[in-house]
C-alpha cells in the first residue's frame, strides 16, 4: 500500500490557505516557506500546518486535521460537532468532541468517514464549534 503524505497550511496573518506546495524528492513543501532548497523555520510560526488523514468524506473531499463534522451518533438529538485532531499520546487521528453528547463511551475513532460530510474547518468556520 502506498500512503500519500500530504499537508495544508493556514496563513495566520493573511487568514487564508497557503496553497502551491511543491514536490522535493518525494516530500511536499509549501513554496513560500521553501527558499533555495531550505525550509525557512522562522516562517513556520506564521502558519498552522495540518496533515491529510488519508481518508475522504462522502463527497470525495480529503479529510485534514481541523476539519469539522456533525456528531456521528445523531439519533438521540446530539448537536455537538467533531473536529479532526491528532493525538500525540496515541499517535493517531481521532474526532475531538465540541459540545455535550448524551452518548456515554462513544468511540471517537475515524471509521466510516466516507458516509459523513465535512461541514468546514476550524480556521474558516470557527463559528461551527460554538454550542
């Protein structure tokens, strides 16, 4: 299996996506952060960099850290949102809950995501996380 490692970056100053990354020997680097073959580390603080999970939503859209979904278990009237996040402790992506869910012991694993739709992300649509 050939897993594609991809990233996207949110420009914190301009409040927009920094697209236009380039391939360098199999690795992707964002053009404006990469000068003469060297990554400008000091510029990294101007960006939030998010990794692609390797999964797609029901519309075929790639799922990245920071993407927002409705509650997976919405049969009981749950209205909370789930954010795609990365756990350093467990070295995996998971769904971080925002709001209160009536379900106890709900697994926040990222399975069956191809049946769900991305609502937005934490940078362009932070209002989605307000309860």
